[in-house]
C-alpha cells in the first residue's frame, strides 16, 4: 500500500507548496538566493557544524576537457578517486574512497547528488554517477561533506558522506561558445554552448552539446574506446518572491572496459590489464578482447525546482524530478550453455536446475557435451552475454525553513518511487573465427527480474543561536520498501523493508573571532540495504542488517582575506558492513554463469579515525596555493568471514598530500599539482601459504603524480567576429609514473600513462 500512499503524498505536497506560485503575477527581476549562485572562493567550505570542502575554479584547469567530473574532487581532504581510464571514461573501473568508505564495483557507501537531486545510486548495475549528468564546463563546483552531510541531502548511500555536484547558471548576456579538444589516445571532443541572455525580463537559459571519443590508453589497434554524446539545458525564471529552475541532461555513453589486476600482475607489467587488442579467432583468447568488455548507458534526468520567499521569515522549495535509464553490460564467454530443467529438458528461459557449458557443435549444429577427443570435424562456438538494465525514477524533495527569533527551523521530506528491471540473455556468436558478431535473438535468457523501491525520508532540524554559539539539533528517518518479481519463477519473488531508526545529529559552531571558528558534530548515518540483494541466489535476507555509522568530528576554520584554513579530527564507528562476495574466478577469468555476481554478507564493523586539513592561500597578486592533508586509520572491529579485528581495511590510503600552485593574470594562466599517496594494504582477507596465514597483504606502493596546465585567453572585443579565444594545454602524470590508482580488495586499477590534451575555445 505504501506505493499508492507515496504517489498521493507526492501530489499533495506538490500542490500545497505550489499554491503560492499561483498567486504570483509580477515579473520583477529580483534575485532570490540560490546556492549555485555563490562563487566558491575557498576549498575550506562553508561555516557549518561538520567538515566540508569545495572545489574552486582552478580545480577544473588541472583536468582535460574530456575528463570525468568525479576527478575534480580528487585533491580534497580524505578523497581518493581511482579511474581505469586515462580520462575517466570507464564506469566499471571507477572507485572513490573517503574516510574508509567507498564507491566501487561492490560497495556504494557515499552519496552523490546533482544540484541536490538524488542520482539514483552509484552501482555499476543500474546506477549513475555524476559524470552521467554533467560536463565539466557546466559544473560550478563540487561540495564534499566528509562523514556528515547536510541533513536535507537526499541519498540512500550517504553512509560516509555526500558529494554534491552543482551546475552553473545561465549567463545574463547572450552568447555562444564552441570548443575542440584533441590529445593522447586519439582523443577528440567537440563542445558547444548557447546562452540566451535575458528573455521576457525574467528568464535566462543555456543549451549545450558535447561529443567525445578516446581510445583506451592500454594497447593499440582494436584496443577499445569510449564514445559519449552529452546534452544539457538549464533555465532560471525570476518572479516576484519565486524562483523556478529547470534542468535537463541527457547522456549516451558506450565505454569499453578495463580489467582489474593483482599486485603480482602489476609488478609484471604495469601497462597491460590483460585484455587483448587483436581478434585471433580462438574464443579462449578472444574472451579477453577489449572491444567486447563494454558498458552501454543512456541516462536522462529532468528536474524543476521552485523556491518561494513566502515571508521574510519563511522560505520553501519543492523539486520534482524524473530519471530514465537504459543500459547494457557485455562479456564474451568462450562457450555456449545448455540449461536444463529438473526433467533434463533443454530450456531457453530461466536458470534451470543444471547448466552445462560446451565448446563445440557437430555438423548438424548439435551441442557436443563434455570434452571430445577429436575436435577436427567440430565447429567451435562462443557466446556474447548481455545484461540489460532499465530504470525509471520519479520523486520530489521539499524543504521548509522558518526563522523565529534565535531559531532557524528546517523541515523536509524526500519521496521517490523507482522501477528497475534487470535481464541477462546469451547470444550465439555467429562465427568466432571472424569477430564477435552475434545473433540478435538470444538462445537463452538466464534471468528476467523487476524491482520496485519506495523511499520516504523526512527530517527536522533546529539551529539555535546564542550570540557567537550556534547549536544544531536534528532528526531524520528513512522508510524504504523493496520488492523483486522473478518473471520466470514466482517462488523467487521477495520483499524487504529497510527502514532506519530515528537518526539524531548534533552540531556546534562557536565563532572565536570574526575570522576564526571552532566546530564539533555528531551524526548517525545510514545506508539502505540495496535491492540487488534480492537478486542473489540462496541469500538469507533475514541475516542482513542495514549499515550504520556513528560519526564524531571536531575542527577549526580560519577565513582571512588571503588565507583560509581548516583542520578536522574525526572518529567513526561503522557497523554491519555489507560486502559482496564477488564472482568466483576460474584461472583468473570470471565465472560468466554466476547469476548475480556474488552474495551479500555482513562482515562486522570498521573503526576509523583520522585528521584532515586544507589550505587556500592567495599569497601574491595572480598567485594562489591550495593544499590538503589526509591521515586516516581504518581497522576491522570484528573477526568474521575471513576478516580479522585490528587489521587495516583494504584499499584505503592512509596518508595523502595534495598541493597545487596556480598563476592567473586574466590572460595567461598556468598551474602545477602533485598528489602523494602513501603505502597501504590492498587486501585484508586471509590467504594461506603452507601452514602460514597472512592477513593484511598486498603492500600497494606509494606514488607521487604530477599534473600541469597552461592556458591563454584573449578578448577580441564586441566588434570582432569572435569575442574571445582561449587556448589550453593539460598534462597529466607528467613523469609517466607506473602506479596503482585505486580499485578494491585484491583487484587494482592500473594508473594511466602520461597523457596530453589541447583545447581551443571560441566565444561569440
């Protein structure tokens, strides 16, 4: 019944909060505050009771135009972004870690929002990270709430913090921009944006389009590539005491993947991920053909945010949104499958009771089961395996802020309904000797599942001011229903409630001087059990508990005219950690028949503590220096499922130092950055060699990665054909360092070789 109550409640709230809009008839061009209007001048962040940092305008200069917007946060305290692709063009191998929490192929423990709108999760199987919604040119800044996050944040994954990507606003003046980029790995990118200027005395808007291509940095020839078509449109309408922001983004990406490597394989060759770039006609070899390891995703996100300045003391906003996704993941198993039911009859749908793989067919096209002694008269076969993902989300966020004497009261609700399907089908490769061209009609559909998810989140917060002391008291709760429908076997249908307890938060901010403040905070964070667990064969759902984290922070901030500093100590108790026991591997290759690529289990808890600091110093005219320091210690608190209490959490860097020096005189600009990542353990679970058990293992070597950029902008004047011209050169990994850029336990990403890109942009 909650499904229907959610729809009714959504419509009711939309009607109530939209009522004031109907009463507004004036077209006055009055500015109403919006966070995306604020120029972020410092990486130190906002004056709140929890640690937070933001990117600034210089952070985009260090990344190529074709780059992934996730890379913008890599230099912020606590954050480590790993990408298999040189330009972030492979979602399959994208990882982010923060204070012992991760987004990777198995775990999603960090929330991502775009302009405060939930992204729909970050999992590979149906999720969408921020790069699906934003081009870097249209990104104003990124705010990272390490540990805690704003209580109004809408995410089911914000166990360890939230990354909010804020799009920039339309320009007040009419104009257009066209840009072209090229560089290493056959990179090319076209970008165009048109700003309408002021329309009807109250509206501004822009439209942009980009088209990108880049080969994988590993190998040559048919080594795979990323192709991406991306479009965005945004408008802002200013009425009397009402502001309406509408934004639409569309993204169509076709990404050939990278493979993870063991530490031993990295040492053997840090420039090869094991995938091949030439078709041989041998399915046992060609199962590693790079062009057949693919991620195809199409995402469309639309939201309309209406902000009301109801009275001087009362403000409200409501944001309904829609999200559509279509996607597919490809693999090339070197066999075909003979699936049978309990009577031994061949089936074309469903997992069946037994699945027999075969490599050959006879002259009549019949499968040859077992291992033939003589295969000379037989024909070799293989499969192209597709996993299809479709998702439709619609929801609304609504917030109310009421200032009453020394109180600032905030209340809000987030409602969302999600419908998701996941289908896996197997296609015959027509002739493995030629290429992986496949029969469009599948010979076997392994599973066909539908998922429904209803989300209700509500919160209440009171911010009380006592002179220089600010006290924040908050409560929030999540109510989540999940269901799965197996379209082949109703006995596999399931339902799950993943409701949280009431989650309290407490924060203090004390202003010591006009430029110096101290803050302290406590929050209980929550991650909902994902619907993917209903996908796992033999999973005992009653044994799983939702992940929770208790977050403590104590810090200090300094805001000066030319110098800004922040420092934070944190301690986190992370309980009921859920992890995916990933697919089994056979001779270092995936078991393609695994239905859900693993089983989810609780593996005890994690205790983390650490220190983070950031600096933003404008030490001379045209010169600035930014830096961040991270010291983190994350340890398992329980001995369970192969993990041992007191051992370090796998794949989490313990020391990081990032610094960047920038010069900009309005015409010429240049900068150089370096990020040091200290040694850390890559694997935690026990391995046994003889009679000796080795727990924390795989010492990931330290690295220092250097990047640089050079640019020149020239204003040509309004009477010229073009208003301005801009040239930019970006160099990443200048020293061509071989390093591990990230990954997950026991499976690591090779850091990309040195890359160079050049861009030219014309404004008119």
